[in-house]
C-alpha cells in the first residue's frame, strides 16, 4: 500500500497534496474543510498522527494565521481523543518541515 506513496514522494511530488486529493493512501483519523489528519505510514507508535492543511503550504513559515489556527485546533481535538482511547496523560507535539 505504501510503496506507491514512497515512490511518488521520491519523485518530488508533494505526497501531502496527493493525500489531500485522495490519490495517495492514508488512514484518516480526522478531516474537515481546512485540515486532514492521518496515521503516519511509518508507525513508531499506535498514535502517531500527521496533521496537514488541505491546501499546499511549503513550510511552517508559509502558513496563514487562519491555517495555523485550524491546524492547532485539530491538534488539540485529536490529542484529547488519543488521551481518551489510550489513557496516556502526555503526548509529544513535533513540527517539522511541511
């Protein structure tokens, strides 16, 4: 399932745009009109979730204030769900180059 994902990514195609269009595989955990959230294909733990804007953004610095707000609101929403289903009291939040 993820071999196509990695192949397209290696060819320079924005895999997050492909996921947003529905042309790349993803195990969605949350979606609204602004944000998508899905399980990481390289799952080091059962609750690693990637949260992205629906519109292409090259880096964190390029997010609009509105996009950043939607992403963080989704992050808090998903974190609360993870705490409910897993019982874990703490989570790591990491931001990397989009």
